[in-house]
């Protein structure tokens, strides 16, 4: 496999790898490092790439495992979730501030979710993967993925509602 062929396979989902890594790790730099590590591992195992039914799903699983290992390591003392995928310049200033505030609240709420629920929300609601793909990536049944997503969305919704309704009678 040539370098060009490899890049043609990997580049279409490189940003998804980065976003998942960023969801799980502390910073842009940590996520960039994780993305490079995953792509390097794919490159080193390029002879096996044709054996995988879905290279993208395999890469997302590798990313998840790499990030979880990093979080478990001693270097992980100061890691937290940061979400900054949203940008929209076509809204009014007030609406933009409200949306930014809501996204910050969602990011804070997601920090408090169990690890599995964080990953399910990231993969389904942000990366738009199908339930079957997520179940393979996370080694869960599709029903368990749906339950985890439902519970995570319920927690997010309840905490957002409580936050925005606080002080309103």
C-alpha cells in the first residue's frame, strides 16, 4: 500500500478521530497527539488494514482505547472534557451568547457523565454514528447503547432545565 492509498483511506475520518479524542482528553494538544498516535499505529499495521471490514470504526475503537489508557495513566491528573465544535456567525449577538452559554453548560454536564455515556453521546449525537457502529466500537449491545444514550440525554436535559429555570417561579 502506498502512502497516497493509505491517506485516501484514513484522511476522510481523521477529524472524527480528533473530535473523539478531544471529547475524552483535556486539550487540543492532547487530542492532536492522540490522533497522530492512532494514525501512526494504522500506518505501522497498514498490511492488516484490508482485513478490517470498517477501518473507520476500527480507528474510532483504537482512539477510544488509546484515550482511556491515557486517562488511566499517571499523566491524567489534570485532564477534563472540553467541547468547542460549535461556531455559527449568522446569529444575533444575544442569541449567540445564549447558544454559547448552553453549549458550555452541556460540556460541563457531560463532564459529570459516566465515561461510557460520554462516549455514546459523542459518537451518536456529535459524530452521527449509527447504533450498530457504536455498539461494535464500544463492545456493547445495540440495546445497551440506546439505554446509555437515553440516560445520558435525560441527565443532560434535566440538568439544563434545572440550570435555566433556576430562580424562575
